[in-house]
């Protein structure tokens, strides 16, 4: 009986359920699509790594990490193993064959005809190495021949196609050792998946000379077993034979490392997509609550009759929840199928950036389990409150036109809970913003944000009554009876209005908060650049570093007074308290102290750069009880150590100096010969006195035009570069906002559509007493605009509180300038009104088309 009643009710109201169904479909699609894409990508690369990894691989033991946590920074000499080790490995029991390989990632491919970079400029690497095909080579020659001699190169087919290169065309390789020109002798094609990299191959002697600077060495050794012993045994015996200084990995360990590298990128995409799913679920929950609340209200007489005929509260409750379950199952099924399309779309996007992922989707058991779990749990939970209200409908409600449970007591409880949550969350935000330590403030902020969000949602009906009276106060004066009716309709059911506006509030709170933080980041960085950067120009090349030829070209550019070089040397620093820190020492030219204005807490920058000392930041000094003159022991590896006194302590809160250790290049050269130092990480240029800075900037760019991998910026360009990086985060938040608004619009449309049905008799009476169709449409549109603006005002206020608190928490870590994006906020409020207007178009049209007599006769 319960199932039959629920099915009949569900099918009777399926049109009203459609928009809620769309919200569920969107939410589940993001979850299932993300899982399918992630599974497919992971499987693709696992198969690639498994089919190409050698049974064991030998490399030199890793070096100390640099400031970014990477063992091999731009321009540093590649780690090598001697050719004699190949013979040692090949003679081990169980080894069928062994080969030495050369492979570097600090090179750039250039088309000398166009002077444009060949291959990816970001993300995937450019790999140049030796052509040493083996039993599991991922590539096969499909055109031309393998490289032979010091003037030939072979490139992969995808790179050749994108760069429009063919056999006989010139290709230039620029790395830390210099510039080398070759002619394409062959083109190789991936036998499986192209991970997105650009590959170039030289013969072994050329690769050793041009990429490593010496013969008789390799970057790795790959060995393949004959099947008589396990890979672990091969590893153990090889380690014993080679001794210390080498690192040996089995195929499984190589696969794990490779998967970890690609996994970090895939994880980022997965978390972004799940973030979209989370927002959609959260906002969709409000839509579902509203839908079932209004359906319950409209079916009061029906529910009352069920109760009068003997239906228990549990049966009524179960009937509503069963309808929600049916909705969830249908929505989850459609969402899961839509997720397959989303996964294909993501795979297509990856192919556009050169990462070829298998089109054969990996649909594992986790996909339907997650899809149905998410869809059903969220939908049923959202329907619990309306179901509870339905069970409270008294049997006598069947005798009344509008029988709803008495909500006076529940409203009081709601107000109390809402105030406690909101005030508690606000107190946590204030405490976080005034905390002296960023860690403490961040923890308080993390607690305050969800509390204030939930508090605002709970208080929504109370806030709706007051704010809509204020926001809609001008409507009667501007639009007459239509405006007055719109204001009263929006205030008639505060709970419904609050739930409808909450969906929009969440999205706008996110974008406003993120807008405050990102605007403050940009302003703070601009301020620090203006205060601390005295140099006119900056140049860097992320992968290759800056070779001596590049630096020399810059020094001879017209209008340039001097060039300040900067090198990063991985090192281990030992403080007087005996603690060690793995970081990088930034070695600078003597002019660095003039090109940058150190934020000095104590000491002299000149003593650090020129006087043989070193700089530390205030936090590091405090953590290790350092004062001026205390000695730091610095180990650059291979027995090269020196002891440097602390010459300057910089104040905390600088994005440029925090976490860095500055000294002079001449100081480092005392223990690390110049020919063993890495190439420059960056250099800074100063225009000559009286020179036109704009012309000098152009001259510097022209001087480096042969090196397309080099980025040259003036101070304004440096600010814009940082803003572009920040905008990546902002665009992500805007994407979340767009999704939230989409679901919120569905909510407004649904609320108005159901409200029109609920007020059918009322609308008929209004038409009967003379209101025109145009006035009726205007009334519904204005009601929608007021609700949307109400949600926007709440979201903006909440977002401002979150954003300002975040800036205050991070004020001592470089985010020292608070900037409110006024233009964005005004634009958001205007856009919200437009959203409300658009959302009302269909419900307003349907209301105006009602037959007056039929509407009045509705009971």
C-alpha cells in the first residue's frame, strides 16, 4: 500500500521533480565522471610504466633537495654513473642484458627558423637523451633513421606534427652546457601512450658530450633479467656488486615512482572535480529540501485524508522518504551515465594538451557504489525534514484548505540554534583574525567558516523577514500593486525563501571570500615588489636555467648598466643548536644588495652579499635562537663545506626573502669551483643612468630572442605575471560559483514553479479582480529578483567576513595589504538580480497563461 501510494504520488508530481532531478544528476555526474577519468588515466599510465620499465634501474644516489624539494634543480649538472658500471651490472647472475642511457630534462628544443620553442612550454617536460632501444622500448622508428654522428637528432611524431617539422629540418637544443644544432634524421612513434612530453634522441657519444659534458658516463643503467631470479634478487646482487653511491630500483619501484609523479597532477584534477561535485551536492540539497517541503504543503489535504483513514505517522513519513528514494535512484542512474560523458570530455581535453589517455573507460565497481551512495544519501537526508513535517499533519487537516503543522515552537528553536552557531562562528573568526600565529588563526578560521555558514542557513527565514522588507521596500513605489504583492509573496513563507536563497548565498560567499583573498594577494605582492625590488628587469628560464651565453648576451644589451646573477645550490645547513635544514643557498652577484632592498630586522645586507656572510629570515632565526655573528655550517655535498656568519636577519612577512638564505657568488666559489656550480636560476638587470627604461627593456628582450625559453619581465610585467598565477585560483573559484549559480537558478525556478501551482486559486482571483497578465508576470519576476538579491546580500556579507579574516590570519606571512574587490562585489549583486529575473521567466509565463475560471475552481 505504501509503495503503491508513493509510486502514484511520485508519478503524479514527476514534472515538479525534474529540476531537483537535474541537481542530483549534476552532482552524481561530477562524482562518477571524476572516478572514471581517474581510473582510466591511472590504468593507462600504469600499463605504460609496466610495459616499459626495466627489471632494475641503476642511478647515482640522490643529492640534497633544493628549496622546492627537488633533487635536481634547473641548470644543475645531471647525476651520472660511470660506463664501467654497465659492465658490472651485465655480469650479474640472472641479467640477460644491460644498457647505459642518457636522459636530461633541463634542455629546450627550438626551431631555429622561427626561433620558437618546440614542445610543451609548461606541464609535461621536454626530454632529450640517447637512442638506446631495448626489449621494452616505448617507441619505434616510423620515418627516417636513428641518429648517427654529432649532427643528427630524432624526435617523436607528436612533437614533429605540432611543430610542423619533418626529415631534414633543423632543430636546436639549448641546455646548461650551451647551444647545439642538429638535423632531423628520423621520427619515432609511441607504441602505446604518449605521456605528453616532447622527446629528442641523439646517438650515445653525442648525448654524452652535448648533454653531460663528458664521455664515459650515463644518467642511468637499465638491466633486463633472464627470468631465472626475481627482480628483488637482481637488485640485491647489483647493490652488493656496485657498493655505495648508487641507487637501484626494481620495475615495481620504478612504476610506483612514475605513478606518483603523474598521480600528483591527476590528483589535482580529481580534487578539483570533486570540489565541483561537493558544491553541487551542497547547493542541490537545499533545492531538494524546498521541493519536498512545498510538495508536502500542497498535499496537506491528501496527507490528512491518509491520516484520517488510519495511516500512521511512520507510514506518511515513509511515503515521502520513498518518493525521495525513487528520485535519488533515477537521478543517480542518469548522473552515473552522464559521468561517462564527462570522463570522455576530460580525456579529450587531456589529448588537446598532448596527454593521450586511453579512450577505453575503466568502469570499476567503485563508480556505481559511489554514485548511488552519494545520490541516495544526499537526497534522502535532504528529504528528512519535509518528511518529518508531513508526519505531523493532523487528520483534521483534510477538512481545511491549508493545514500545516504549528511551527511556532520549531521557529524559536531554529532562532536559538542559528544565533548560537552564528555568534560562535563570528567569535572564532574574530579570534582567528587577531591571533598572533598564523597556525592558530588558521585553525580558528577553519572552525569559524562552517559554523557561520550553517548559522546563516539556519537563520535564513528570520533574516528573510527583515531584509526582504528592506530590500523590497522600494518595489511598491516603483511598480505599484505588482511590486507590493511581490514583496509580500517573498515574505509570506520565510522558511522557503531562506532555503531558496541559501543556494545562491553559498556560491556568492565562496566567490566574495576568494575575491578578497586574491585581491589582497595581488596588492600585497605589488606592494612588496615596489618596496623591495630595485632592479628594473628580471629574467628566468624555469627548466634550463640561464646559461653563460644568455647572461653574456644580456650584459651587452644597449642601455643595461649591470646584470645581477643568482644561482641556487642545494645544501644542508647546520645551526649552532645542532639541527640541520635541507634547503638551497641563493648565491648572488655583488650588486644584489643594491638591486633589492632587504627588509632588515638587524644586520647589513652588504655584509651578507659581499662580506662573506649569509642572510636568514626572522622566523628561522627565532626557531634556532640565532643572532648576528652566529655561524652556520653549510654542506654543498661531495665534501665541500664552509662556515658562514649570520650577517643580516630579515623581517618576516616578505614573499621574496622568507625561507631563503642569501650569500655572495664569490663566497660560494671559495669551496665550489665556478665550473661546478649550476647555471643561473635567474638574473636581474638595471637600466643605465639616463637610459630610456622602455628602450632598454626592448633591447634586453631582443638580445635574448634566440632563447625562447627565457622569460623577461620589467617590474610591471612581474606584477602581471603573479596576478596571472593568482587568477588560476580565482578562475577555479569562479567555476565553482558558476556551478553553484546554475543549481541555485534551478532552485529559484523550482520554488517559483511550485509556488505558482500552490497559489493557483489566488492567481485566478487576482486575474478576476483585474490584474493583467503583464502585471502578474512582473509580480513573479520581482519576487524572484528580491529572493536572489537577498541571497546575494547574505553571501556577500559572509564572504567578506571570511575573506577579511583570512587576510588577517596571513598578515604576517606576506598578505599584509587588505583589498576589497568593490567592482567584483557590485558586479555580483547586479548579476544576482539578473539571475533572479531569468529564473522567473518560465514560471511567470506559465502563471500568466492560466485559465481564470479553472484557477478559481481549483480546490
